[in-house]
């Protein structure tokens, strides 16, 4: 054991002790959700383990895993310790300095059959906070008005705690499984960099190879206090960053010329900002819109149904794009300028100016098409576009005919008052793309009913989860996993 490792272990034990006392404190607080939160989620008695799961969620929020730098080690040790106490043998998987994942398995038979196994996936890391903009401590797991506040409450420590509850519940009940159930807590999801699921797959695939997975990525969408529909993610867009580089002649700012790269860059970015890629409805997005049309008012429904028509298609696509940024991004490749950089001093014209474009491609679309469109649009020999390293890879969609997909939709729809379950192609990235590239039928469903207002706080300020939604989500996830993996 080297010294660094010893320090990590000591720190880890301290966190576990602290976390234990936090949990006791959290459990000691009476937490009757107020009327608004109760009515926001369909009613059913929470599973007994849900009380404990709320405590685990609070503990996990209190372990700061903001990425960068991630530092998932302590959270991994916390999870591993919890599982060990239940008589499960977890393994901590090293993915980099200070960074680890956790895997554990409940066996169905002596000889495992990876093609049947079910993987429960969630990530340990969270996005950073702008602490000054929060009204509560982002790492305090404050319970207020029926919500638990904290970075990761939804994304993705809520799901992590729900996965733990389901997994530990199966162990406690000694369930007779018809397939292995594998628990996986990943690192570095938010940066998708060196410590991410890509590395886990490269180094440890045999430890969690599975035919099916459930992960974040889809949501239970609420509207006016009711579940409107359940979006089960079966595909996702692909992120690629492109640098816009304007080159010119540096010089004295007192004598401007036409070769100032700041001016060229600004003009290019303005043109790119107005760019809209053509609509391309993938099979999943078509099915999504078919399902969503009857849930909308007559006007919107009419335009959704007209999107494919020859005479009104173009106008319909415009109306639907303008009705919702989510819908707009589901229908086409998008380009968002995110970073501008140029300049050394107020009185110096720089030689170069740069912008970053965050491009989100529909799976199957090529970045080269976008680059060529943008080059034509910018039409300036001083400006070049350069695809940046670590571009995402498109994965084939998960099947909408698999037993698991059908079961998720059936159970979720039944448990959420008959709301339809629709296939969903997320505009955001998840670990599932990498799993799909390894032939896993991976589906995304964060099982907590959430309003737009709550969803907006993900990656934003005052992230929070309604406790009634958390309880309901644990119950629904438990039913999905039990109906798929427990022998009758
Ligand atoms: Zn996430």
C-alpha cells in the first residue's frame, strides 16, 4: 500500500463515518411532502427500502464529485461499502488517479450468460456548480418543501440511489433470478473523457458484459401535475466540437486594417448562429411524434401530423421547431457556438481569433456535411473550420422490439396512470452509446416524474428532486427489474 492509497483509505473511512451520521440525521427529519409535491406524483405506498434510499441519495449528494476533476473515489467507496454490508461482493475498478467505478453482480446461475444479463447503470460524477447562484448548499442535500436539493439530485445520483435500492432489494429478498443482474456505477460521464465508460469497457468489459441495460437518458415528463408521457431513450445524438479559426495580421490597434481576425470571426459566428440544418426524421423520432401528437392541443397536433406532407411539410417543420427547443433538436443536426477567444491587450490587434462550435449530429449524419454547409455560408478565406479530437461515435439504436423495451413501456405506462410510453432519441449524451456499440440493448429511463421546471434545473442552479417522485421512481424501477429478471 503506498502512501497516497493510505491517505485515500483514511479519507474514505472518514467520509463513510460522516455519511453514516448524515444519514441518521436525514432519517430523523420528518419529511411529509407538501400537497403540491404529493399531487405531482401518482400515489402508491413507497417500498420500505425507499426510506433508506433517500438517505443514500443524501449521502451521495454530500460527496462532491464535480467533474472536472470528478474525484469519484470517495463516492465509489461509499457505494462499495453499502453493498458489502448487504453481503454483496462489489469491486472497485480503477479508471485513473482519484477516479473509480464500482461493479457488483447478483448471479442467476453458476455459469453466467452475458447475453441475458441486465445491467443497472448510473454515473457517480456530477457537473460543477456556480455556488453563488444557489439558494441552498449544493452539497448539503437540503430537504425543503418536499424536495431534496443538491447537485446530482436528478443527474444522476437519484438514479444511482434508485439502482442501489432495487439491487439491494433483490439481494435481501433472496430473489430467484432468471438472469444475472449487474450494478455498475461509472465515472467521468459528464466529460466523457479518459476515465469514462469507454475506459471501463476497454479494461473491464468481462466484469459487466450484458445483453440489456437500463440507464439515464429518458424521462417521465409531467405537464400540469400529471404524467404526460414516458420517453424511453433508445438512441442519442452525437457530439462533435468544431473550432472556427480566423487568421489575420497582428498590429497596432491605432491603425486598423481589413485583416483583423476578430472582425472575420465575429461575422462568421453570426452567420453560423443563423444556420439551421435540414430536417431529418429518424425512425425513432417519427414514432415519438406519432405518439406525442394526440397528447398536444389540436393546433400543434395538426402541424405534427403535417410534417411529412409535400405541400405543408416545410411550414409544419418550422412551426414544430419553434414550438420547442427539444423538438427542434430532435429533428435536425444543431450547431451552438459556445466559446469565443481572441486578443492579448486592448491596444493590440491579434493574429488569430477562435470560436468553438458544439455540434450535435443525428446518429448517421456526417460532420463533413455540416462543415461543407458552414464553409459555404461563411465564405471567407480568412476563416477555417477544424473538427476537434474526441468526437463522439454514433451507435446503432436499441431495438424497439426487444422483450425488455416492450416490458419497460408496459410497466411504466401501467404505473404512471396509463400515460403512453414513447421511444425517445435524446439530444444529450449518455453512457448508453458506448454500451450500444458493444451490442447492449440499452434503454434510458430516469424513473422519476419531473416537470419542465425541475428538468431545467439539471446542470443548472438549485437542482432538486421531488421526494414523492423519487419514491415513485424507485418503486417503478423495482417493478421493471423484478418483472424482467426474477423467475416466477
Ligand atoms: Zn447524467
